[in-house]
């Protein structure tokens, strides 16, 4: 079975997402299955490195922090947009990261861009720096400490 579907979890996830987004008609289900199989086979060419995750309380803690931060950031951004005059200062910060796993970096990028108030992320692999655009930049060092303490430390613990 691994020869036909080398990445079964990826294929199953793609199929389910395809069907949920397009509908439950037989044609869409067939097309979703074909797309899932093709993409799963294409991943063989890319040869991704295996993911090494340490399951434990760090995953639960990270999930809780991210959910709380997204709710808190939504409220803060709504206040900025609705009540604050346009004098707030947006800007870019350079976050020096110790993360080396591409999967950990991808999760960090997802967390940062999913949290309102941070709009854009770019990773410089040579310098190990993540460039982040922040809507209301008051203190750059505070942002760096926040990301490092809340997310990076837990991601380093999760992604071995």
C-alpha cells in the first residue's frame, strides 16, 4: 500500500479537505481522490525529512497559548482599528531564532501570521532571522522576548 500511497496521512487529509470544500458529489469525490494520490506521489520527489515530534505537555501548553493569544490579539487589533487614531507605529522586527527544524519554523510562521497584529513573516536561513511585520510596534525587544519565551522555547521542546 505504501507504494501506491507513500504518504497516506497527507493523501487522506487532502481528500477530506477537497470534499469538504467542494461538496459531496461523486465527481468531486473522484477528483479529490485523484488529486490526493497525485500530490502524495509528488512528495516522493521532494524527499521531505521525517518529522520528529516529542509528544507531551508542551504541545498542549503551546496550543493553549496560541488560542489565548489569538483571542487577546483580536481584541487589541479591534481596539486599534476602531478607537485609536492613525498615529500607531507599525514596523518590522528581526527575530533571531534558534529553531533549525523546517517544521518548527513553519509552525512558528503559522502562529505568528495567525495572530492578529502580526501581518507578515520572512525567514532568512543564512542568518537564522525571522523578519516580522507588526501592526502596533511599541517595543521591539518586548516582541522578541515574547516570541522567544512563549513560542520558540516550546517549539524547540516539541520538534526534536
